[in-house]
C-alpha cells in the first residue's frame, strides 16, 4: 500500500514538474502584466493582444497551411514509396530503406544545413517550395515507416484475386491494396502533421525571410527578451487544444473498447 | 510499340529519385563544401583549423558533456516513470501515459520560452547559471522522448520472469540489475539515440536559456549558417555525422532491430 502511494506520488510529482512552465504561463495569461510573478487582477488583455497581433496571426495561418500541405504531399509520396519498396527486389528494398532512414537518424541541423547548401549550390531562391521540400524530407520517412508494417500484415492474395477477376493493376491498387493499408496512411499523415507543426530548425534554414511560422516568430521573441503576454495567451490556447484532442481521443478509444467487449 | 506495363515496384522509383535529390545529394554537397575552398580546390584547412582551435575543441567537449549529462538525467528520471506507467499494479489508465507524452505536441520553441520564464521566476537565468539553465531546458524537452520508448519495451517485458526471479530468491536489487535492466536494454538504447546527439544539435534551447554563454556544436553550425559560411558549417556537420555513427556503433551490439523509428 505504502509502495503504491509512493509510486503514485512520484508519477504525479514528475508530471507536475513537467507541466510547471506551461501552467505558469497559463496562469499569467489571465492578468495584464509584462513580468511573470506580478498579478494585476484578472484580465483578458493578453488574449486581446494575441488576436490583435497581425504578425502572430499570420504566423499561425502559415504554420497550419505549411503543415497541411507538407502532410498531404508527404502522405502521397510516402504511400507511393512504401508500396514501391514493399514490392521491390531485395537489393533495391535495402538501398531505398537505407536512404529513407537517413533523415530519421540524422541530427536535424545537419539535414537542414545540407538542404540549405543544396539550394545555395544550385542558386535556388528560397520560397514556399524550398520550405515544403524541407518539411517533406523531414516527415516522409515517418510516413513510410508507419505504412510498411501494414503492408507486411496485409493478405497479398486478395490483390492477386482482384487481378484474376479481371481488375486492371491500377484498379486493383486503388480498390484493393490502398484500403487495406489506410490505417497506416492515416497514422503517417497525423505523424507528419505533428512533426511539421513542431519543427523549427529545418523551417529556419529553408524558408524565405518573409514567411514566418509560429516556431520562427516565437524563437525571435524568446531570444530577444522573453515571451510577451500575447504568447502566454497563445500557449494557453495551444495547451487547451491539445488537451481537448487527447480527451476526445481517450473517450473514443474507450467507447471502441466497450463496443468490442459487448460483441464478444 | 513499347508499352510500359504498370508494376507496383515501379512506384519505388519516384520515392528513390526524391531521396537521392533531397537527402543523398545534399549530404554529398556537405562533404564537397567541407573539403574545398572558394575556388573549388581541395583543402584540409577547415579540419586543421577545427582541431587546432581551442575554442572549437572546447565547444565540442562541452557539447558531448551536456549531451551525456542530459541523457543520464533523462534516463534517471524517466526510467522509473516508464516502469511505473507500464506496471498495472501502479497505473491502469492510459491517460497518464498520454499526459506524459502531451508536451511533445506543444510547440517546442514555446515550451522552451515557458521554461525560460519559469527559471527566471525562481532566479535561474542565462546570466547567473547558464549551464544549469540550459541543462534543465534540455531535460524538459527530451524527457517525453525517453519515457515513450522505455514504456514500449517495458510493456513487452515478461512479468513472469520477474516473479520467477523473486521465487528463486533474488532480492529486488538483484532482480533489477540482473533481469529488468537487461530486458529493457532495447528501450534504453532507443532513448540514448533519441537524446544524446539531438541535444548537441538543439541550439535553440542553449540560445534561449544559456544567455549566449553556452556554445554547443549546433550553435556553431548555426552561426556559420547565419554568416553563410557553408564550408565551416559543413565541416562541423561532418563532426556531428561522426558522432551519430559512433553512438550507433557503440549501441549496435545491444540492439539489432530497434532504433528511433521503432518508437512510432
């Protein structure tokens, strides 16, 4: 019993320490102050500052547009790549897999610098396209990694049966193969989204100066003088959004579980 | 007329071309820039400069020390957390694990800014304790990345072996050293791979928290990027690649199939 209480308190203590910085910002996002520690009465002023700040709003929009575009491109390329890898000869499979692992194991700064050098070498002007390429390089290996196991679990005979029954290869691909690996594709898409949303280094190295994202605008603010209260409001909103998604996911998972249990 | 027949393995070509253009070619360019001068002639002066300059060697040593300290701290804090989370005796809810992983989904630059505010509030800043502040920021950032792979291996751990060890007379300490640690080694290795090298490259944290006093190898690469000194940056990137290779070699024997990718 004592052991159990100790274990629980350790888990909650570390959790509290882990969330302390975020909770501090959340608390001080509800008062109009520049310095953390002085409470000037309850106020929504930081939220007004946030929504009135055009730069942050643009950065927020850019971040979402970039993540969605990179997510979609990565998912398409990754699906194509994973299916291709799965049906390649052993040697081609090993070679492509090895190349695909490079961005996963490499330090992000090396990936970022190498891309920046590639663009400099060929005199390619930095634009949304170069940034998109950077984000696809960063995320596509993870899409491939989440689809390949689904291909291995799949029943290959169904595809062959579709061909025997007269489906063209591309028809069989779309209506037989793709549906079987859809969970992997979705997982890969979500992973690509989260990696893109969180990225700073590759973004900073491959973007054009005019394109700001949440990461780059916050980095500038943190380095210069610390977060102003508009950023505290932003942190609070992001925190609540993530928490909300988690709670919904948790409820959905337990509903699914209950449904399965009722079935058997 | 030659008609190209659609084969699923042909899809791999698209992905392979993308990887060669944006992963392999950029890395080759890093080697090209590191060992040539502005006129395109082969030179080793960057290597000589790096290994004869006391400040760059000092920064390399500091990077390795901070990387190692962060890895050890994350393991010391995260191992018990993962152990308790995976043990149904102490924790039955999936929500607790999700809460531990959730900070990963809040923008990492924002989290670093939040950590800076918290530390400033309790009197630790880049001005008075740059290394402490940087290290705390690193632990905050990387702890979830340690807990997740450790949790994954601990869930697969065979509990009956632990009971067998106890029945055969092993005390808790012996069980831990001789059984639990070896069984969870793949998770420990994944954790090391996820923390050690990335710590050295995350210059955002040392920039924000170290008050411009902590120079990791990532900071130096970033400085040469800011001044478009591609050659110097490239040579330091090669040092990073060597360190990554070294970590893999040192951990290879323990771990054959698990890597950073296995986390997902």
